C-alpha cells in the first residue's frame, strides 16, 4: 500500500485536532499578563525565538496561534500529524530535530527568520531527556541574531500524561497562566564549542519561567 493511501485519514485527523484545541482553549481563563513585554516587542518589529519545554507545548500552541510563528517539528512518526494541526492554527512547520533531519529543519527555520517572523523551539524534544536544553536553540539564536524568549504555561487544573515529559493537558474551564522570561541575546556567529554556557543559561531561564507560571497558576505536581 502506498504512503499516500496509508495516510488518507491525516487531513481529517488534523482538522479534528485543531478544532478540539480551539474548543478546549475557548473554555480556559487565560492570564496573558506575562506575555505583555514580548507582545510589545513583536508589535514593534522585534521578533524572537520562543523556547519552551515540550511538556507545556499544548496551551502555548493555543495562546500564540495565528501569528505565523515558525515551529521546529520532529520527523519522528507523530510529527506529521502535529505539523498539520499547528499549520491549521496559523503556524509554519519546519520539519527536523536534533535527532533526525536536524540540518534540513534548521535551514527552514533560518529561512523563516529571514522573513522577519518569530520562531518557536522545544529544545528538550522530541524524546528528551525532559527539561534539558540541546545546543540547537543557542545555535539558531546565534545565526539569526534574534533573542531567545523563555516561555511557559501552567494550569490550575490539568491532566499529566504518563509520557517521557509528563505532557500537560489543561482541563476545561481551568485557569491557564503564561509566563515569559527576560529575552536572552546570544552573541552572533558563535562556534559550536562556545555554545555550552548559553545552552545552560537558556535551560535555567526556561526552568525559571516554568516555575513562575506554576506558582501563579497554583498548579499541582
């Protein structure tokens, strides 16, 4: 059976997934106060690279939809459906990761950044280890000249899946808090061996943004 015939269900599944997230997100009480500074910078023509933990991806897909943000999506087996869902929500998917197809995905992200649009990366995905940043996000910032904005979301009531990252699904009518940390400007054109201190700094910053969002939302472990 051809690949095309095996994936006949993909467009329908993507439409259903995007529709589900729109309906679910419409029930959330979203506190966007932590997004104010990043929103103002973007409105002023200063795009950024959003860096977030894979576990907290879902609510942020909803809160940042419709902005044309370029997202690096894994070539792992579930990447195709994720790419199609987020494209229906107004994102641009670049296919690749640190483990498979990384070079091609990075080229697509660099091309998208050249158009003046924001980017988003889950630097601990697609398979972990959870909450450990890989160097690719620092490399991307160094090559684009765009700052990295650590961003996180937390929910007052949520389901955590038994996945490698304990993926977060905010429940209907829960309070969802978005928190952005201070932008991190990585020096331009760094060599690979010079990225480690920046990788560590980005990792700490995402962790701090996540902890702040959890406190504000009153999220339980």
